[in-house]
């Protein structure tokens, strides 16, 4: 059985925070960070080879869509097998997408996901799902992964914003 940090490599970012609370707060936090960073710096990477704030917002919008599918497939199928994706290949088109569009997309899909999660937990928390690279996890682990992933990228954006 894989270690907990292998199943959910983002668990360490939660530091005891309730995942649903983190998920609920993320949209407002991202909007505040975008404002703090300012339009002039949204497309500027903090260092060579790093993603710009716009890239991070686009990545979060993409991931929210991916999590939407994973959550729903986990509930709909018996022991669903997750399809991984290459985030760097998906990021190839981010330069053409405004950060504001990424944030609007993220907010809409996040709201949809929160409604699903709220209706599914705790009843379906233990429903199993398999990630080919991470092993067997549960619906609850997917929710925890989402929250930890949010906090990871929020910390990156806070650093860029100087907060």
C-alpha cells in the first residue's frame, strides 16, 4: 500500500485545515491575489522556467475541470481508474488565455464541484478510485488532494504578490 504522501502528495499543505473549508475559500483568495499582483505582472514569471500567475490561474482552471470529471466518475463507476495528464503539455496554450478568463472558469467549475462534494460527503467518502501513479484512494482523498493542490498554488501566488 502506498504511503499517504504518495497517494496525496498535497496532503502536507492542508496542515489540519478542513478540505471543504479550503475549497470554499479558494475562489475569493485567488481573486484577491490577482488584484494584489496586478494586471501588469500577471503574465510575468517569477523566475526563468517558472509559471507566471496567469499560468497558475490557467492551470487551476484546467485542474478544476479534471477534478470535476474525476469526482463524478468516482461516484458513477465502481472503482474508477483515473486518467493522468501532462500538465506541462496542457500549459503550452496558456499564453493565449487571459488570467481573468481562467479565474471565471475556475470559479464556475469550483462552485459546481462544491455542490457535488457537499451532496456526496460523508456518504461516499470511502468510495474507492485508483490513480495509476498513486494507487488506490477514495472520494475523500480526491477532495483532500484538491484542497492541498489549491494551497500549494496559493502559496506560490502569495510569494509572487509579496504577501
